[in-house]
């Protein structure tokens, strides 16, 4: 007996489950790219910025190598962690998709076994557990939150972050007066980490929750099938 296809968005999620190897590869490729960017571009920018005395680099004027290195360093530090966490999130999503595929195959195996039982001893197929839909939604929410964090990081890295740091530290940034545009930018630059980092952690929490729920679905399916076979054996033995 063919089960009814799930509704949107669960049909899209279940359609992605067999593609978990590609999702895992994409996630770990993003982590590798993040490592390479950090090891080359970020480390090079910081090496340039810290290559001279503090008074020299903080007194450098806009357009100098020191100011450009400061801009590059802060820009990369703004978007790179978000990119890296999205890669990690895709890796966790692949684990969830793999566990979901296992649970789905176990259910199909139970259905095949049930179809080969006599009609009078065949138990009804239990409905799809609610936890299946919950872990699917939790996976989707986690990845969407991490994607949103990356988009926010890119917006900041292409807007306020380079706009603020493209000035001389000692001659312009440190001399900014109350009510100035520079202090307004500093307020945003200094505060986004306080809410963007917890936002990433929220996305990761959704993904870890999804993995935990997917494992409980597999355990529950195995227990249900075991109980069904034990019950069938008991009823069949009593009719001999």
C-alpha cells in the first residue's frame, strides 16, 4: 500500500533526503574554503597591520596600507564566521537527512513485512510520528537561520564595516564627536557580534535538536516493529 505523499514543505524535505552525501560534501567544502580564506587573506591582512609600531599603524592616513589592511581584516572577520557556520550547518543537515532516510526505509520495511502477513493477523500501519515533522522543520529552521546570519554578515561586511574602518584611527576615529556618523557606525559595528553570534548558535541548536529527534524516531520505529513481530508470533502460536 502506497503512503500518501506529505504536504509542502515536507515533500521538499523528503525529496532532499537521498541527496545527503552531496549536502555533506557542499558543507565541508565551505568549511575548507573558510579555512583557506582565514589562512591566506585574513592572516595576510593582520600580518600587514601589525608589521609596525602601534603609533605608526594607528596614525596612518586613509588609503594607506595599514588602513586598508585594517579594513580587509575587519571585513573578513565579519562574514567569514557566518560562512563557516553555514558549512557546518549543512554538514549537520546531511546527518539529519541520512537519519531521516534510515527511518523512512525502516518504515517501508515494516510495511513490506506487514503486507506479507495474513489479513486477520496484519496490524494496522501506525501513522507517521509527529516527531518526524518536527525534526524536519527543525532542520529547515536551523539552516535558514544560519543562511540569514550569512546574509546579514555579508550586508555588514559590504556596508558599515568598511565605511567605519576606512579612516585613520588616531586622527579620525578616536576624535569622533558625540552625534557624529562615525560614532553611530561604531555603535553598530561594536554591537552586531552581541546578537549575530547568538543567532548562529540558535541555528545550530535547531540542527542538533533535529538530529536528536531523528534518532528517537529510528529507535521508536525499531521498537514498534519488534513489538509487532512479537505480537504476530504470539497470535500465530495461539492458533496452532
